[in-house]
C-alpha cells in the first residue's frame, strides 16, 4: 500500500498499468462467478470462499459487485459473510452512501432476522423505496416490536412516501396485534382516500383488525364492501365471530360461504371449531368433523386434528377427544395442551396428570405453558401439594416460571391447597405481575380467612397502577363481606362503577352478597332491582340474603318471582330457600317446598338439603320429627346432619336426646370443636358440670381447641376486634365504665343474667361477671363511646350469640335509643326498641 502511494506521485510507469489490468481481470472473474446461481451446494461454498478472497478495502470492488454479493448473501441468509462485506464497504468508504447498496444491505439483515441492524442502515437512506419501507414494516409486524411498524408507517407518510396496496396489510397486522383501534381506523381512512379500501387483501386485514379490537359491526361493513371475496376473507369473518363467541353468526357465515360457491378450506375449519366447542354444540361439531373426513382435511394435519380434539373436549365428550388424540401420530405442544386441558375441564384430574406424565416421559420438548397451567389446576383440585411442589421445581429448572400465566396458576394452586404462605411468598418474588396475579392472590387470601391482608393487597394493586377487572372485584368484595367492612365495600363498589364493571352479573352478585353481609339488605335489593341481566346465581344470592336476615316471607316471595320470570330453580336455590324458612320458623312452608323439590322439580336431595330440613324441624322444636327424618335418609347421615340436631337440643334444653346425638357424633368423629362445645353447654345448662368437664377433657385429648369468641366493629373505616374477657384495647377502661353504666340501667328494666350460658361451675356472682365481658358486649360498648348521636351499631361475631347477650342487647337498645345489628355465624339479629327480628328464634 505504501509502494502504491509512492507510485502515484510520479508519472505512472508501465507496470502500473499491468497491475491494474491484473486487478481488473480478477474483478471480472469475481463478477462472472457472482452472475452464476448460488443455490447449488458448490455455488454456496464458492460464495463463502469468494467473500474470504475479496481484495483489501482500498483496492475496492465496484458497487455492482458488492451489490451482487450482498444479494446472494440475502438469498442464502449468510449473515457472517454479509457482515464481512458490509465491513469492506465501510472501510473502503467508496460506496458507503450508495442508496441501492444500502437497500440491499438492509434487506440482507432483514433476511437474517437482524431487524435492529437493518433499521440503522434504513435510516441512512435519504429516500428509501416503498418496497424497502414495506419490508421493514412487514418485519416489525411479524416479529415486533409491533409499535415500530406503526411508527414506520407514519414516518414514511411524513416524508411524503406514498404507501401502496402492500403497505396496508402489514401495518394493519401490527394494529391487530396491539389492538390499536385508533391507529387502525386512521389507516383505514388513508386507504379509503387512496381508493384501496376495496382491495381484497387490505379488506381482509381490516376485518381481522376490527374483529380483534372488538368492532364486529365495522368488520361486517368492510366485509360487505368486498366485491369478489376469496376464502381468506371468509375465513377472517368466521374466525372473528368465533373469537367473540358468536356461534350463530359464525355458522351462518360458513353456510353463506358455501352457498356463494366458495369451498371451505382446512383453515376455515380451524377457525370455526373453537366457537362450536364454546357453545357446546356437539351435533354441529360432529357434522364438521365428518366434513373434514370427507375432504381429507385431517389427513396428517395436526392443526385440524387438534381443533377437532379441542372441540370435543369443550363439549365434554372427552372419550371422543381421547380417540382423536391417540390417532394423531405427530403431536405438537397445542395437541398435548388441548388434551390435558380437556380432562381438567371435564373434572378428570387424575387422567390429566396421566397424560402430563406421558408428555414428560416421551415428548418433553413439546411442553407448553398452557399444559403446565392446566396441570397446576389439577393439582389444586386434588389438593396434591406434593406434586404441585414438584412441578414448581420443574418450572424453576425449565425456565417456565417466567411465564406469567404459569406463575398465576402456581399462586392459585398454593392458595387452593391451603398453603397461602407459599402463595404470598411466590407472589412477592414475581418480577412481572398482572391483574390476574393480583386477582389470584386476593381470592386465595379471602378463601384462607385472611380478608384484611386481601384488602391491603388490593390497595397495593391500585398503587401499582394496574386496572382491576371483574375477577379482581369478585375477589375483593367477599373480603369486605367477611369482615363486614361496609366502608371498604362501598369504595369497592365505587371502583367497579369507575372502571365500567358495575353491569357485570358476577360483580352485581358479589355486591348483593356484600351489602347483605354488611347488614344493608335494602342496598342488596337496590342492586338486585337495578340489574338489567340476572342469572340463577343472582336469585340464589338474594334469597339467601333474605334468609340470613330472618326475612323468610320475602325469600318465598322472591322465589315465586324467580319462577314467574322464567328461571328454573336449581339444587342451590332450594338450599337457600330451606335455610330462609329455617331462620324464620316457616316449618310448614319448608316442608311443602321440600316435597315439591323432589316430586315436581325432580331434584334428588343431597346431604346439604337434608341438613337444612333437619335444621328446619329442629329449630322449630320438632326434635322427634327431625330425629325420625334423619333415620329415614337413603344414605348414612354425616356429622353435619347430627350437628344440626345437637344444636337444637342445646336451644330447647333436651339433655337426653343431646346425649344420644353426642354419642353418635363421637363415633363418627367430630369435624371440629363446635360439637364438643354444644354438648358441654347442654350439660352446663342442666347443671351437670362434671359431665361438661368430661366433654371438655375429651375435647382436649382429641386435639380440638375451642375458638375464643371474637367480635369486631368498623369505626371510621378501621376494624376493631374484641375477644371475650380481653382488656388489651387502648380504650379498655372507658369500655368497662360504659359496660358498668349499661348494666345498671338494664337491670332497672328487669335484666337478670342467664348463668346457664356459663360452662364452668362457678359461684353465681362469678358467673354473672363472666357474662358481662362477652366479646359482643365489649364491641357494643366501644361503639357507643365512639359513634356520636343516634348512629346505628353493627357488630360481627365469629360464634353464635348466646342467650344472655341476646337478652341484654334488646334492653340496651331501649336505654340507648340505638338500633343494633349483630351478625353471628348463623344469621343476622336486628335489635331495635327492645325487640329482635328473629323473634327470639335462632
């Protein structure tokens, strides 16, 4: 190179011309090679060799030779060789700004999936061709970032480059993926101005975009404007209707497609089968399956076979689905996911795990996130924490844990098996959380009795700027119900309205339940009356709400209205109805509807129905009839049935029958502490303290601990909890003073402590003193010193209100002129002017 420079300062000698001649000869050889086809194996190897032998940059080649080498690298996707040529061009600086060469380099990098490198070169071209712009937009539309495709479209518009009919399908695909309706509509307007909106390819892209953005009507309008529709346009309409669950529309379009003599393809079948499965239209699905067999669509086509399998699974014909699955020789990850998900959907969890084991053993490479999510759901349903933990370990090793769908399923699994600490721990470790993540953990906390933590997490979700959806609110509202947190409940109702969720049937059902459990049955009815659409659950929740408030007549009236409006009651409806009759003493009505349930509605009673009827008879004092009803049950009664009778024995002080029932319960094995406590109370009320003590000793030996009576009250949005006899509250001295003052006044009205509710053998004065500090009395006293004026008081208790507290609260309403509502574990008690709406029947 130095010698060359020295030659240039002198008059050129003859051998210089000879050197240049030799260089030109070599260039011609390279040129001749580049003109040959590079697709043969020898040609491929020769091209790689030629790139290695390209002369040093400052002896550079012509632009035409670089152009052809880059073009061949593009065709063969030779990234390394293409990069070397690009380096030569940069070093030589001779052709570094050559527009055609830059365009070819851009296309070369696009062919090798190096979109960002291609973008850098693209922006060096002053006025790129529309062909290159389309190539760039297409690359981003298919592989992302999708917003870059839209940005690039507006970039070329801004530089005065006119889009053509190939531009619009690419950019509209990006709009579809991003659900960018506003941009998609504007691009549609651009196509109209250019007279291209009726082009079948552009129209098909517009249909796809509008359908995915939920604009079904707009998609129809575009479809109707297409003069000559090809199968792709029909498929776009069928798939769009299927996406939105429009079964009748999808089938109608398919029939119209055939009537217009356009033959459906396998892709058409793949598009329509999901909505058939969703609609559970099994006969229609079988018809399409036969059509596929006649046209041989399923011959080796894994997509068609998987769609048929999925359709049968969703129609709960899992045997057909398994037959299809077994016949598919080459299964992909969607096939395995569809089969596992089908078993899970049909509640065949064990079979789902068997298929998953086969996948793990034979085709682990076909593992998909959806398969793992379904398997975690199966583990949750089977309470198989051991397998669930193993899958968690597999997720960590395989890298699937970063998939947010799998992560959300893992949270739900831990929560449903009762391992809420693991659920919370994993939730806190998640790098990426979405609305479903929060919904899953909030629901899990509520299901595991951690309502306060659930509400705190909902606040955390709001601070993270995530928008709550219907599932979130359906999880939050029960937390408010559980804690009787009316203020939180009202705020949650406000959020539902703000985010446009208040018309959702599931949200309204949760609101009815929340207001009812917070003591506002009138607000429950307002929500119910304001619903434009109702389902069977809506009626059931409202009937149950009337029941727990002791409004049996209203529950029966609503049951009649339900039938008048064309709703058929289900087994849950009758459980709600019998419970309402039980809490209101409507024994005759309850017995009548039980007969109607079995004879008119042909509903076979299950254990829950028998429990309700036993409770109905027992609460009504018909203990012998309740006992006889149990003995005539067609299957062995469980502990819950006998417990309903034992509870009535306590209320009606029938020690003999209580003793008999207690013995039966002991043989069956008590489910919890409640039955021990009931029997102990029965003996204590009869003055048989030694036998009561024996029951408590047995309770301790069996490992059952009595839950302490706890009551809580919401003051200014804050929950205050009280345990019987507890003095840990900061205002304990003030509460005790208020209680002492109240007891002086109610004794003047004739109050006398009912010491039969004290389970220990104490002297009478000690018994009376123990009754004073029951948790509900402490909560009422605190509410009286905290709430000004005549504000009503609402108390929640975790156990049933004892008879002494019930009597005392009635008298407290007289001396304080306050309405007091107590929600215990059984029902609501509305105290006002010395009376309770339960009529002393609970």
